[in-house]
């Protein structure tokens, strides 16, 4: 599983955030568009695109986009 | 494994009732305009129905039950079982079904009791009343299922307030040779506090501190008498458990998936329900939604959706999932069911 593909799918979840402002080191909670609904959208995207489970604890304990990727990369 | 069938019981009629007062999530001030639009598009809820003070789930269910009794010109003496499924009873003591039994003018020869269940309550309730009635040839039963969740949510909590709506329902069941309903019911109490009102029960009785409002996060202010909901955990729970539950039910009942005529899910949120639908493998046109107009009506959401999108069909899938955590699915025959239009209180 490639992080680049994960980041592309992550970017697609956002409507108002410029795609080039998101990379693996982005602190996702600092994105203006981030909120609890975005968390659900990310969980749904990961389920749909990668067949993996991102838990509530994964999101709470993650800081960057790469942290989220790491949570599911080893599943 | 709680996979089982109920024999010789038919769903005869379904009615649902909502309050007339409507709230519009486009006016929900704790979300900004962008968030409101995202919420309505993603979670799928635009309008919510809210009871006036003093009106309860029992009142909504009673109106729905009266409509069924009148519409079917039933002798009230014939109702021998009355079950009220709700998390918002009239009183802590006594149980609410006894009050409804009196209001409906049912006879003393009627067993009546409550069940405390939420999102899965309609499916559980059908299985219980069906199992009772199958041993009572000639008897009829009323399953009343509903909640007024608006009475126990904080309007200052954006994680809960724009979701919940009030509704009640009634379902008439009766003995009929040859009928079968199939059920698969499950529970995982490890995550009982994912949806919880922590105070006011016997574990944490009401104290003055129960009324203290706390800011959990920005836009999330509530006290311990208000409902708390962990949306992310519930989301993952539904994706993890519901598709497998339905698959096992279909295997048990030997019904090929493509022979399901319609599937009525608990109306939780559109994003989650759509993932569940896709994972089960059901086409969009077979899964109706009432989320936009009526929100998450807890235990009443399945019968409410039946009334909004009535069907007379043999292979109907019902699936409820949520608080408990509790989930269950049923395959029922609605070929001869008289499904009434949604009533307003």
C-alpha cells in the first residue's frame, strides 16, 4: 500500500482545502476544513478504497496524515 | 447464535406518527454555513421533528396504534399482547405499556410490558412479540416502538443535536398459519458507553451536579442528563458488524440476496448507512431513506421509513443497529400488510 495513493484519496475528501496544501506531514487537525464530519468521511474513504478500519482511537492518537496512513498500513 | 424463526405470525398493519413541529438544520447555529451544508449532504439530515413539552413517545405511539385499531375496525378485546419499546418512557416507574394499555382501552386480558432498546428495538420487538403470539392462536398483538430523543439531548451539543428527531410507531401482528419471519440478533456490551446518558439511573442517580453544563469541546456543551454519542465508534461498529449479521441471516433463511425486494435500515446517518448498504451489496433503489425529512428517529426509524415508502412484498429486510451496542436483522413478509401514511401529532 502506497502512501502517495493514500494522500491522493485523503485530498479528495476535502472540498475547500487546496490539494497542494496537503502532504504526509500535514497536521490534519490544523486544516480549516477539518471537523468531526471530516473524520467520518475519512473513515468511510479508507473502508471503501482500502478495505481497512481507521478507529476513533487511531484518529485521536494521530497527528499527521502519515500517522493516519501508518495506522492502516500494517493491517 | 441467535438466528431463529418465528412461525405463523403475520405483520398486518404499520403506522407511524411524528410531531408537527419541524426544526431545520439550515438554521442550526452551532454549525457555520459550510459545516451545515456538509452536514446535510454527508449525514443526510435536513429536517427534524420535535415534540412540544409534555408530549412523549407513548403519545405518538398511542396515536399510531389508534389509527391501526380504527382503520382495521378491530375489537380492542382481541389485543392480547402490547409491547412498548423505547428509551424515553413516561416514568421511571411504572413501565409505560400499562399506561398505553389503559389509554387504548384494551382489556385486562392483555399482557403489557416495556423493552429498553433503541436503534435495534424494532427488530428485537418484532421477534419478541412474534415469539409470544406464535403460541397464542387467534390472538393479536401491538408492538409500539418510539422515542422522543429531543427530550434528552443538549441543544448546545453539535455532535448530537442536529441528528435526533422524535417519532412513534405501532405495528399490528396476528396469527396466520404458514407465515415465517427470520431473525438474527446480536449484542456487544463492551462498548455500552458509546451512546449513553450517564446520570438519572440507579448507577449514577440524579444529583444537583447532574445539571452542571460542561464544555466537552467547542460547540459541545451538555450535562450528565444529556445523551453522549461517540460518532466515530458507532460508525466503525456499523461497518464492522451489520453486513456480516445480514449475510448470516440470508444464509440461514436460504434467501439469495438479489431476491430481497426492499431493505429498511435504521436511519442513523447517510454516510454510514450507504457504506453498510454497499458492503451488504444491495442496490440503491432497494434501500429507502427518510433521513432528510425526519432525521434519526431512533427505534422508530424503521417503521417510519416503511410508512414513508410502503411496500407489499414477500422478502423485506429490516436492520437496526446502535445503542447497546445492539444490532439485529429480520426477514419479513409484508405481502398483506396495511401500511398507513405517516400521521402527525
